[in-house]
């Protein structure tokens, strides 16, 4: 739940300044999954999705929300429990032992390890913060093994991209002159601003990213289809940095850090700048 | 579960792993590991239902050497991880391995909250009064004036007294033992396991590299008689080979000559007496200063108090009986929703 920082900062006021912390705030290179809700109603689905990723891919997941979403309301038709997709944890069983030995750090096709829970006979094993040897899970200071494990942990997160939806365009054409790319609680303001600009005849599209790490597999291709990419954020430019870094696109930030959301007017003015010069 | 036959006969060896033990030669941790491995097969537990959870430090490598489920968790937070496990899986036998740095410094907060909640777990606090893993800085239990690498002119910190701290946090089982007395340690470990609640066992453990001899006045034959007292429930407080005893004058403990006093006047140890346990835990003088009360070992205090996991299970059961099984759809719908059409 992001609010104006740093520390206690601006309680109750909105900000989007913790994306970098979620992306990079760890010892060593150990990426985790990051997803963001875009509206009050989306919080349910996004939380459910965070749980699915955590359980099925055996990884911590950051689910980002912000003050604007938290203080917002909208009608929500809640789903029935039976309509929710099943979350399937992969538990290790005695059959997972090979040659009488259980390999707690063996990985499946998702590169996730199986859940071996206390109480199952024969699967006794130790986990912990020290670097582990691939597959056996023994403590290992071997240089080559460490590099392999660092890569495996990163690839495990990258693999999630195979199990999430492709990025769609919320409003507008899939290619064109200007794309407004947002994430999180700026959804409503961007949606309204883009809608009004399009009604005035401007070729502008709205892309809103829920999956921030890993990004959807088609995001790069989608961005390459636009002449200009504007990224409005309630911070000093975090998603814009990620996009530039990953896709080498000349994305431009539009930033405001005042504890308040963008107004539709502000966004329209900014969009129109791209069409007046 | 009790009726099933345990097919596997467990021995101390059943609990050894194939990992190299990485403690320094001569470390007191070896003795503690050995006593735990010796005691476990006598407790009627299956190997797969035992979990060792540790924090960070020399002692916290312990789980890697136990052929059970184990987690070498985060600094000071073994208590938190273990609380979560025990609350959700009350049938497991959960052991927390921690040291004086891990439990008294970064993990001090988690420790006291575990103690007041009284989950049925066993805490083995390896106290060597030094940060050993980081090569010899003063710890929260190092005595005042201690010269270490981080306190070249002597520590000005007043140390924690772990037994007194834990009694203050309403621990329901507080005991002290030592690495150098395997028989005593095994007895205390068994009693800790038998206790239905959080058991706190402080174990004096010699770090022969960075704090060698910290406890030798309590553990070595030549000096231990005068400086050490082993307390047992229902028995008088006698030490120095039976020549000295402790009497209570009001709330003040006094050392007396046993020959001049009949043993009836001596303090009779009562594990269930909180006030006396509290006085006992305050036998904490530095023996080097003279006139010190002997340092007590044994079970200081036991209290039967409802366990957190039992209360949690009961609360869920009561709620289920009163309101029926939970219905996610109803819960989400609440009482004041309507359909927009």
C-alpha cells in the first residue's frame, strides 16, 4: 500500500514510489514477482493472482496498491467462490525420492521447487538463508554453483511470463502516435483523459500494466508500435526507467509527487502537447 | 496417531545428517548437539514430525546437522517462524535454536511475545556471552567492562539476565543448564519437551575461541562447587558439596553454613512459586567479586497456562459451532449489498 514517503511521510496521501523497492529491495540479486492492482474492484483479482503466483511458482509476490485505490470506491460485482480458478500447489511425496534420497532443491518445469511439508516421512530436509547446492540443497560456497543458483532464481521469475496473460491495450489502437502507459491507481484518470482526447480525434492509446515483474511477453513489441510513449506516475519516474532499461524505448516520464492523483485536465494537457508541436 | 506402530527404531545416529559440522573444534555446541540427538529418540516422536528452526549465528547452524525438518531462518525471527508453524500445525514438535545475540538483541521483541503467547515449542538459547560468528564482539549478555574487539576499553552496556527477562515476560517454563554437564542437560531437555507450553532453556555454552572460560567458575570441577547450585523441585537449596545452603530472610536470600542450620530452615525449591523463581533468577552476581550467591541451574519455574494453539483451535471450533461453517460467498457479500442492473 503505497503512500507518500519516505518513512511515515504523508499518511493517507497517495504515491507510487515503492515500485523500485519491490523490484530491487533485497540482498543480492534475487528478483521476485511484482503485480499491481489498478482500481478498488481489481484488488480482489490481483490479490487472488498474487496468491496463485506465490503458491504455484513458490516465490514471494509483491502486490502493490496505493492510497488513491485504497480510499476509492466503486461498484463491484463479486465473484462466487466456485467460479474462482483453482490454485494448485505441487506437494512433494515419497515418490519424489530418487535412489532413496529426496532432492529438496530439484525444480519443475516452472523452475519452482515442490512443497515438502513437515510431517511427510522421508522428505526431511533443511532450508535456509545460506546458499544451497542445486538439487541437493546442501550448503554450498562453490563459486560456479552460486552463479548457477543466482541465474536459476532469476529465470524462475522470468518463467512466470509463460503463465500470465499478454498485455492488452485498454483503449485505442494497438499501434499509433502516442501511447500512455500507466500502472496502479492512475488508471481512472488516464482512462478518462485518453477517452476524451480520442473523442477529440487524437491518436492516443492507453496501456495499463498489471504485471510489473515479469512484464507480459508481448509488452516490448506493443511499445515498439508507438511513436511516443508517455508514462505518467505519482513518483519521479520508476516504471519509465524499467521500460527504458528493458526495451530501450525512448519513453518519457510525466511525473507528479504531491500526494494527490493526476487530474484528467492535467493529463489531457500533457497528451495534447504531443499533438501541437 | 498414538495407536500406529512406529516401525523405525530411532537412535541418536538417526538424527545425524551427512553435512560437515562447521563449528570450531572444542566448541560447546558439539555437546549440545550430541545431547539433543541423544534425547530425541527417547521422546516417542517420529523423525518427520520434528522441526528445528533457528535464526542466525553459530548456534543457528544447528538445523543443518539434524536429520529432521529444519529451517535456518532469519536473524532473531526463528521465534516468529516457529509461532506460525506451531499455530497452523500443532501436532508437530517444534524446537527453536537461538543464541544470546539472536534472541536477546535483534530477536528480543519476538522472543518476549512468543513467551507471553505460550505456544508449545522448546527454545534452546545457547548463551556464550559473545558474538562468535562475527569473530568476537560483545553481546547483550556480555558482562559490563568486557573487553572485546568492539569494546576495546570495556563494554559500558549493562547485560541482560535471560532467565529474569523471560520470567518477566511470563514464560511458563524457565530453566538453565550447561554444555559441560551432559546428564543435567539431557534431563532439562526432556523436561522442556514434556512441558505443555513455551519452554525456555538457557544453556551456558563455552565459545573456546572468542570467550573461552566465560563460565568455567560454574562448570569446572575445582570452582564449580562454591559457585554453582543445582535446584530440584521439593529439595533444599544446598551447594558446596552439601556444606552450604540458602535461606530466605523475607525476600532476601542468604548463604548459610548447613552444619549450623537444620535443613528444614533452608529454602525448599518450589518450581511453581513465581516469586521465589524470580528471586532465584536474580542470583546473578559476578562470582569474581566475592560474596556472590551461587549461580542456579535446573528448572526455575513451571506454570500450566493455556497454549496459544489450543485457544486458537478452540476459538475456531466455538465460532464454527455458533455460526456454522464459513461461507466465502456470504462473507464477501456481507449484509448490505445490492445488485446494480
